[in-house]
């Protein structure tokens, strides 16, 4: 699963879409930012989990004022639809860990996507000691006219 492998210009061999689906947060739908893993094995953005925790705590406080005053804070269920794992809200930080593997994979994927964007937007041509940057979506051909003059045809 080498994300840095060359796609050799072929869209069919590009696996970025697969990685995008694996490395995105179920809550916000974006690539993980500061991913944390729950004990059930599901990973989410740290900020998404904290926001969810705060929402559940507020709901618990409204419904169970007396219990909230006693120090109880409620229970949160894993937001993944196929999971019913629950944990006490106050234990969220203690029982979730940074998912370093997911963070590293997201970083590699972001670099791969940026490199692909960079190479898709510009093609550099070397002409003697001058360099031209041209949009990739145009077709250019260089021909030498009689007398040594260079022409560019679209």
C-alpha cells in the first residue's frame, strides 16, 4: 500500500479515491484532522469527537439536571452507524488515543494530491536557457520554421 508509487499519468491506476474513502471522518466527511481512535476501532477527527461530546453533554444536562449536578455526564455511542460501542463522556480523552498511522497516511495522501494538482496545472518546457510554464489542458506543438525561428501552434 505505497501511496508514493508512480501513477505514470494513468487515471485508472490512481488509488487516491480509495484512500480518500478510508481516511475520511464519518462525522464531518473530510480527511482526518488530528485523528483519534475509539476503543471500538473507529477513527474520527479530534474536534469532531469533542463537538459530539459537548452536544451529548448539553443534551444530558437538559434532560437529567439532578444527575448532572451529581457529576454524571452521560454516555456517548460511537457515531459509526454499524457500531453500538458506548463510553462515558467524561472518559472520552482517557480512552481515545491519537491514531498516528491514520495521521501519517492522511499527510502522505495530501502530499500526493497536491503533487498531482501541481503536475496537472503546469507543464514546463525548456527552450535553450528559457523556461515556459504552460497550462496542461492546451495542446501545443513546437516547430522550427525556415531560418531557425520557433513557432508555437495551438
